[in-house]
C-alpha cells in the first residue's frame, strides 16, 4: 500500500513537472523586423518575407516574426540601424549609406564601376567586412551584407545617352558616394531616402533618380519618368548600393543556443549572396514595368561607358585619401574589395559553367 502511494506521488510529481520542462524546451521567441521598403516591393516579398519564413520553418515555429515594412513602427529610414542597436526593434534592413560617413569602409562597394553582379559582390562585401572591417557594424549582430543589381539612370523629361546629357539634371542619389558620382557626371545631386522619390518626381523637385530596375514599380518610377539609361554589362555597372541586415545584440544573446544556431544558419556569406541574387532577379520585372508604360530604354554601350568611367575615376582617389585620413589604408581596402569581387565573380561563373 505504502509502495503504491509513493508511486502515485512520484507519478503526480512527474506529471506536474512535465509541462514546465516541455515549456522550457519549446520556448518561443517573437522578433520585430523593421524596414523602409514598401509592402508590395520585390525586396519585401521575395527577400525579407522569404528569409523570415525560412527562419520560422527552420526553428520549428519557435521563432516568429512581427513584420513591419514601410517604417510602420515609426521613425525615418535614417534611424533604422540605431533602432536595432538600441533594441527599439529586433532586426532591421537598411542602407549604411543613409548616414553619410558613418560606415566609411563599406563605401568602397558603392564606388563607380566596382560591382559585377549582386550575388558575387554581396559575397565579396561580407568577406571584406569580416577581414578588413570587422568592427564596422560592431554595435549589432550582423546577419547579412548585400548589394543590389546594376544602377540605372531614370529621367522624367530628357533622355540620358552620354555624360553631356547629365549636365544640370537634379538627380536623386541614395548615398554619399553615389551623390558624388552624380556631381562628377555634371548633375545636381539630391540626397534622399527611397520613399521620398515619388513625391519629389511628381512635384518636379528632381529631374530623375538612380535606382536599380527591381525597385522601379514600388516607387512608381515607371509611371513618373519616361526615359531610362542602363549600361551594357560589357562596359561595367555604373554603381550599386550597400545594405545591412542586422539584429539587436542583447536580443540575439538572449536566445537559447538552438535558436541562436537557427539565426546563425541564416546569416553570413551564403545568405548575403542569396539576398543579392534575389534582389537582382527582380530587375527583369522592374524593367518590364517601364516597357509596359511605353517608356524609352537606352543602353549605354561599353565604348560610351568609358566616358562615364573617366569622369568618375577621381572618386576612387578621393575615397582612398579619406580612408587614409581616418587611419585606414585606403589603397589596401580598395585593392582588397576589387580582388574579392573578382574572386567571387569567377567562382560564380565556374559554378554556372
């Protein structure tokens, strides 16, 4: 009898303890993801949502996301990185270049005619930061670093076929280096975050904008401009923009080891390359949206691109000198970035062959 009673007691104890043990093992975490991209954009639908879905699936549903596009949690695109740093949100995706000069070493990827394709250049960007600028984003937990596809010139009233056509145009540019590029080409640069483009174009505050094809429909550039100048890949890519996806450090550190591993498995060089690839894959649909509006697309030939190259070459020298003043070896940073882009471009070409 005593034996049976003690057995019942121990069974009850196990039963009572079980939910607590299970609850601990199945701890769930909700992360707030915040960005400036529009909810209908290629970036939001095919990159951010796809990444979040994969993390949720890999975690067996134990990581969940509250997803906020279009700055729905408040603030401006310029404040996104600090929102992650300060724990206002958990994960952000933004442009380091929104805060001019704050992340100077990664600007090398935004210099004219640096990038090849977004996947290879994004992998190079990740490797460069790990090896040459490991403290550039030290205030947050890095998830991915990437670039978009080749930059395109979009204008409302006047086609651009040569450098001479840029003269006097008020052109929106996303970052410090691209702003300098517009000035070097004779345009009047106007710095503004992406969401400001539709209003500025419709009011005539700007004559045009430089953005990749994929984001054109999301900011109505297919409707608000008539002319587009893209560059023949044989002549190189005019420019690209760097992006960062990062997480609040304290939130990452608070995760159980197995959930940290899920985040780690969806971070790094492969995730960076994947984001770049998916973003550039959106270029075709963006380009089609301009064709569907009967807009004019002009391709700058490899020969004509040389004029754009020569006009913008001084930016490399300026950037390297700026890095030297900041205590970095500008020439070494530039050479390393270029070598890494070449390495990853060749590796990508080898895989496709």
